[in-house]
C-alpha cells in the first residue's frame, strides 16, 4: 500500500483512499470502535498490541476499498433485492430476535452491519467472477485433488471419512478444487489489482490513531522512578 503525506492543495481529509473510494478519519474511528470491542477493554495499556490492532484494521480496510474499487470499475454490483434475499437466508440461522440481540450486545448498528453485508456480497461476487471462474480445471487436476483428499481423510477419523463421501460428487469436487486454487492464487491476484488500483494512506492522520510507544515508555519510567 502507498503511504504518503498529503500534497499541498490536495484533499487531505482522507485516511485511506483509492482513486474512487475514500475512508475518512470519522469512518475509520467507527470501524476501530467496532474492532476494539473484540479486544480486552484495557488494550490501550499495551501500546504495541494496540498499534497492531490499528494497523490490522488499516490493512483490512485497504484491501476492502481496493476490491470495491476494482468491482466498481468492472461493473460488479448487487441489487437491493439480492441483498434482501441473502439477508433473509442468512438470518434463518438466528431464531426470533437473537440476531438483533447479537448486534445489540456487540454495539453494532444495524445500518452499519447491512452496509458491510452488502460490501462483502460485492467482494465475493468480484472474487467469483474475476478469480474463481477464470481458474482452469482439468480432469487430471480433479483426479489429483481427489487422491490428495482421500489420502488425508484416511489418516483421520471416521467423521472425516464420511466427509469424503460428500465430495465424491463431481460437481462438489470441482467446486472445492476451484476454491482451493482461488485461495492459493488470492494474494498474487490481489497484488496485481493493487497495481491498477493503488491505495494511499495518509500517514499524518494515521499517527493520531496510534499510541506513541517511545513517549508512553518514558511516562512509565517516570512513574517507576
């Protein structure tokens, strides 16, 4: 990802951006609050761990806007009807109001969850269209994949043997092989996309979200003395 100082005369309100998508500090803070909820409440007392959490989020959001920029450029979109249908299918696993209770417990606004749900659908559609479906599957590849799984399952328990029977269907076997190949090629594919849709990070603004380790260590030493 490109890390740079904003040039004079340019829009410096972004924290992370591509040519077509921008994440502001306010939007990043919202995402950071959600991510922080999954960590111990006192994580900011460990500057290195806290900064790692922030940088992990930067990486995740950078990849997200990279993929969404590519999706927009390639005309990959999902309709509101598709989102609604997918949400209804997703919520079948959550009886009554249990899903709303989970959102409430984790302090996740429903509007934000739905926005992220739609983004994930677009990204999944892009990966399927531009990566998975372009992978060549040969008869030899299917046979080799099956033998690999068969050998692995024989070394495991009976439950795994039962799982093997589920992939004896050729369509399921091809689907799993395509998924594995997509996973193997994902990082290389992502790097190629990055050349076409470079991501820029505003380091000056990012510093405001990080804990100054040197200063925090100095304060701790003063307390100890």
